[in-house]
C-alpha cells in the first residue's frame, strides 16, 4: 500500500479508537474484518500505532496542536509504529519538520501529566500505594505486555513444550513464579502449531495462572469458577483437578462462555460444565448452596491492571464507574460465598490495581463474615512451591495477606487475590 494511503488508514483507525465507544481491541478487530486486504505486517503496524496513541495520549494531545492536518492524522504520525522512511514518504515537508521538532522534546522538560499519561483521578491512588515505584510502573505501562503461555498439565510437560517450540523457531523462558508458564520473547502466530491445536498450550498471563493455582482444586472435588468469562482460569483449574470431579463455569454472558467452547474442546477436559446465569442470585446458584468445595470469584472490575495490553481502559473508566463496580463486586462475593461447604476455600480476585476494588472489598467481607477465616496468600503459595512467594504478596499486618501483582515488579498484569477458608 502506498505510504499516503496507509497513513490515511492509520488516521481512520485512530479516529475510531478515540471515540471510546467500544474496547480498542474490538475496534481494531472490526477494522481488520472490514479491510481484509491488509497484510500481517500492515495489521501489526496499524494496531501498534493505535495502542501507542492510547498509551501516550496526553503527551500527543500536547504535541499535536503545533502540527497540521486533522488531529487524528497528527496523532497517527506521532504514534506511527513502522519504519520512519516509510512514514516520511507520506508527509509534507512541513509535517516532517514538525515531527523532527517533536522528536527533540526532552522527557525531563515535560509536565508530569505528559510523562505519565494517566487520568488525574488514577494518579493519586497509585502514588499512595507505590511511592517511589510510581514512575517505574509508568515506564512498564508504556512498553506493553509480552506473551505468556500456560502449559496444559493434563497432557504436556513444560520442558517438553519449550523444546517443541524451540524447534519451531519460537524462543521462550520458564515464567519465574507459575510452574505452568512459558514467556515468549516475540509474539508469533500460534494457532497453526501442533502444540496449540492439540491443547498443550493456552495464551494466559502468568498472573492469571497464579490465581487458578491459589484455588488449589483437588481431584474429585466440586468447584465453581463464578465469573468464568472465556474460561482461561477454568481450563487451568480443570487441568489441576486432573479432569476429575465437577467444575462449573458460571458467567452472566453466554457470549463470553461461547468463547470457551473451542478452547475446552482442545484442552481434553470433560469435567467442565459451562452455564450462563442471569445474576449472582440465580436459581442454579441456590441449588448448589453449601455443596461446593472451592469457589473462584474473578470479579468484574475496572481492568486497570491490564493497561499494558488495554491502554484504552484508563480513558474509558471513571471514579463513578469504579464505585458502581465496588457495589457489584461486594454482592457477587457475598453470593458466591454461600456455595461453600464447611472447610471450603474461597478466592476473590480482580485484575485491578485500585484498593477499593481489592483490599477494601476483602477486609469488608472478612468483617461481615466471621465464619470465613482469611488465609495468608504468601503461605498458600509457598505451600504450592511457588518461588519467592512472599515477594508477590502484601497486606496491612504481616505483609503476606493478599496476592498483589504489579507489571513493573513481577512482569505480569496487575492482579489482586484474597483467600478464605469456611469454618
């Protein structure tokens, strides 16, 4: 495609993404479906350009007014993620001069807001939690996320899969915490690999793998993944159960559960039972009350722990939306807890980095439910032979009460988890 035409495509995709009517990954996918002639390299450049604009939106909004042309064109030029000589072929002399001047701007001369590129309502709670680590977090969010795989323990071993991938030219390293994980150095196409088609690997962030591990579901148990979504953690839990017992995958979205079906077929699991529910008080839930050994509540949340992958989330969320989520999270956790039998384990988790969706929910639940005894996640993970488990945890008393993962510390998405045992 001619550089000028390609820059026009970039500008249009930037325009669509900045409307914030839908998640950025959905906007990009729809754009690619509507423009099937685009090749793999063009798609990669388009996607990375949009995500760069979303990551650095405040900085680019600051630089854009001094340029020419439509705003989305200026933003697309600033965020362009392809060869500079290709981009220059699409620019006027005036635009080239402007871009070169933008390149000369020094980070230390910028205001904080143009450095961190975060909405102001999010800055203060992050600074309060992280203090001197705030800027390392910001740096980690700019670079995006790598690609983690979970090896299906039901039918494969991590070392064997790693060697198999290496033969296919795909380099990986074992994840430092999850015993099931591999981290790739690149983002290759995986769907045609034999390891993928036979269900030996699934794409899953290491932090998400640790959430499934925390549940520690055993052979023959009755287990519920309460907010299963597309089922990544469901599959990890089912493999840990060695395909025995009964594992319910509940979600209020039948559409999300539909995405689980092909993954479930590849996995070789037969103990998983997906079911759409109307709400957390659905009759299906009532019928299982007091009968379940383990429940994972990966609650609907702001998703702000996934900003490396979903930088649009910081612009699509708001304090009011978080307040509404907290009400929902509290209700879901309370309803899910009724499923457990005596001695059962409850895990509450989010991919948020905000205390009101995490520690505050967990502490309030403990105060309201004295029949649920909090377990130290550091001790649970140590028992599960997770290396350096204490470094993954935090808390107000011992420092090991809760799982608390951060991109800049652990190389994962931002995750939280709390664990209880019912008396």
